[in-house]
């Protein structure tokens, strides 16, 4: 992850529970954003993404995970 920094752990984009479940957000030197789960990329966003869009996408990912677990 050369040139990338994890968003400050005090940032309001992720809850403590989301962090405990392996989610993190990194921003590269061009301000592009990557959503990670256990260090693996889930989604990449351009520098123009808003926090609201990132939150909604994270909720979509979590809903998909819950649905996949329920289908087993």
C-alpha cells in the first residue's frame, strides 16, 4: 500500500464494530479512497466520493454479507 494512509481511527466513517469486523479505509496520495476488509480491497472510489456515499456503500456490503450468511 505504498502512498496510502489509513483514515484516522477517530474518523466517523467507521464505527468501532465495523473496525472490529475488519473494515478499514485508506486514502492514497491523490486522495482516492479504498474500502478494505481484513486488508483486502472491497471497493475503490475516486477523490470526489463523499462520506455519505462511502457509508451507504459500506451498508450495502454489510447487507450482502448478512444475506449470504442467511442463505447458507
